[in-house]
């Protein structure tokens, strides 16, 4: 066997295989080891029309976005998305299909077309009859509409009750300029019933200090693992405030 053929076969054998397009175009967001796998069938949740708000609402209820699928397809079927969500052990899935384009065209259809003609006459006193067959084809144009759909699925799994219950986001350039530091944490969403919820931490708060240190990710994780109470300074509506987040034993990181 030639070397080039051997390499081609090896690459083909190592290429990933996908059960369906929802799996093929899947993008992980959350480490699966950080969430609680769901062993039952996933439940479909209606979207509000704003996917960022949907993700925040799911976080409030204790579920994190673990990944999403996005692609374009000639059909609007979603059954395979549920199948992939089951494989992911996701608890909830939000599905969306939108008609992206619709094109009308005429498709030619060519079929065999045979005609037979008869000829009758007399030669002297003798009558005769003859048949002539012509073999050909006939083309008809069939109207066809081709639709394309943008398809999206968001997959969610339950998050263990550990930490503060804050879902952070990146600071905007305007927030960095106003705070004059990048060592801060913006609160995107807060889990209901969590330590941050009980401490009245709100979405939109900018936490600038934790236990006397700048509230960057390194200091935040260190304080969370070391201390039972996080004393935080934050900016809310342009004013500086202070709050304390008590971490119960059942919420403390392992």
C-alpha cells in the first residue's frame, strides 16, 4: 500500500464522528465536571426572545449554560437536539428555529416521451397500414421552494450549591474607566436563595474589594476558600456600598 493512501486511511479513521448536526455544531461553555448530570429526559423551556436574559433566568433558578449548538439547515426539525441534550445529561434545553431564507425555483424534470403514428393507404387495389414510432423525451418544469433555517439550542445543567451564587461577567470599557481598575468583578446574575442573594447582592453591582483586597478572580477564589464571611465593597448606581456575604457550611467549596 502506498504511503499517501496509508496516511489518508489513518486520518479518516481518526476523524470524529457525529450522531447529528446538533452534536456536530456543539460548543461547550461549562466544564461538565462542574455541574450535576441529569439522568432523566431533558425538559424544553420556551425562550423569552432574549437569549442572554434566558441564561440569567436559568442561573437564578440554579442552572448554568453548559453549551450550545448553532447551525443552518434545510429543515426546522428539533428532535435530534433533544437526543443530544440527553447524551449531555442536560436538565433543560431552549430551542430556536428561524426561517433564514426562502427561494422559489423551477426544477426541470425530463421523462421519456414516445409517439406512434399510423399510415394507411392503397397501392392499386391493395390496402396497407403501417405504424411509425418516434422515441424522444419531454421536459417539464416543477415549481420548488427551498427553505433554510437558522437553528439554535442552549443546554443547561444544575449547578451544585457551592460558593456565593454569583454569575460574573466581564467589565465593560466604560466600567473600567469609571473604576480606574480592571481588578473588579461585575455581577451578571444572582442565584435565588444563595449567600449573595441573602446578602442583597444585585445584578449590575460592581464588586471592587473582597476582604481588603482587589476583587479580581484570584483574590475572590482565595477568600472564598479561606474565609466564612466575605466583606465586600461595591459600586451600585454610582455610589460605593459595603456588604458581607456569609458562606454557610453547605455552600463552602470542597
